[in-house]
C-alpha cells in the first residue's frame, strides 16, 4: 500500500512540476490525476492495492477539508463583502453545469431509446 500511496503523491508532484515548468493554467493535482489515469490506461487495469489506497483516501476525505474550512473562517469578512459576487458565481456555474450535463447526456444517449425502455 505504501508504494501506491507514494505513486499517487509522485503523480501529484509531477503534475505540480509540469504546471510550474510549463506555466500551465491547470492545477498541479489535476495534471497529476491525468498522469495517473494515463498510466492506468497503459496498464489496462487498476491494481487491487491501488484501489484499496484510493478507497481509504476517499473514506477519510472529510479530514482533508479541515484546512480549507479554517482558511474560509480566516477570511469570513472578505467572503461577507463579496457575498453577492460569490452567490452569482455559484448560481451561474451550477446552471452552466446542469446545461452542459444535459447536452452531454443527450449526445451520448442511444437513439431510439426512451427513458422507460431498458
């Protein structure tokens, strides 16, 4: 398990290095996830130990939000000052996400199948 946890962190580090060295506008961890996905696609399967490490990380994901929550509380006055802009961004991005999801679902749906057919 230690090997696969190290592999996950190494992919994140590689993503950060690529972001900084190439000046990419994408977060390093996202680039690291793409690198990990590419490696898994080449391998053709997910090793059981890697799946177990991923499941363990997901089971404890709430602990990873504690630092973010502390950061939010440190800037609560700024958030209050920008509440209208934040609210508009949240509502707008939610509506765009719903619309894009609907368009993708429509594009990927099999022709000739309705919701009631299986």
